[in-house]
C-alpha cells in the first residue's frame, strides 16, 4: 500500500482503539496507551462443583470491554482477535501455565457461524495456541437451540446449556489435559457443560481461559 493509499484508507476507515474506540494515528498499536495501562492483573480462581478445575480471564467484562466485545462478535470486527490474543495468552501463561496436551474452544452453532463468517471463540483459541505453542483442535459441536426471549438466571442458564454440546472426535481428547477457551465467563454454566462432555469423552482434566469475566462470575468463583 502506498502512503497516499494508506492516508486515504485512514480517512475512510480511521484507526481506533479496540477497547475504548478512541481515534489513533495510523502507526499506533490498536490498544491505546490508556487502555493498555488499565489492563488488570489476570483474574483467576478455582471452581468447586463444576467440571473444570481452574479458570483465568484477562479482562473485566465491563464498560469499554463490553462495547468492544459487541463490535467483535456482532459488528464484524474479527481482527480484534489479534489484539485480544496477547492479553489472553499472558493471562494463561501467568496463572495456568502451558502444560496442556490440547487447546480447544466453546463453539457457536454452525448456522450462526455461517451467518457471522467466523467463530469468535475459535479466533481467540487460534491466537492463544500460536502464542503459547499449544496444539489447537476443534472438538466440540454446538446444537441449535431456540433463541431465548429473556435474560436467564443462573439455574435457567444451567438447564438451558444441558446437552448443548457434543465431542465429534473423542480420540483427540482422550487422556489429555485440556485448556478450554471461551470469550466471556458469566455464570460458568456454558464452560462447565462443555467441560463435562470433554471429560465424558476421555479428557484427563479441563481448565478454562476466557478473555473476560463478569464481576458477578468472579464473586461466585469460590
Ligand atoms: Zn483505548
């Protein structure tokens, strides 16, 4: 791209911070200095009574992070995964380590994926796997459900995700320590159900890493 083309592109598609959406110079990183400085220490915990053992998240799911996720999931901003990747990889490396035989992800269902053009969890998993030198393998498939007309409480969410997933290639997970990637940890019902079917398929253990965690989910962690 010539400098003129780059300048024109900058006018049409101004470069913005992936989190706070402030305007950036064309050569600046896509995470502005203010947002980069505000990234918290990785947030982590151990779950009792869930099928996964440990979890870690890179960001709090509040304010600018929520808006950023909206653009990532529903606004076509799939390239955000490249900026989220280092944050997720650092959180995993710091709190969970990299002793995993397999890295996999919570998928969206096939129809949604075709409409959206990408699976946001898979893109995050690709970033984490590449940065941590882990083997990435798609293992879970998601069944289609009727869309929900209202927000669900924790018990309703747990019921709603029962049997939501199946493992299409159990041989890939057998005997492996599995690291499961998802975008947001809320009640933990989704990742717990995904972990349950991974264990049933023969995984040795399942830990969870998400890009963000809701404050409510963190309080419930222990
Ligand atoms: Zn920013």
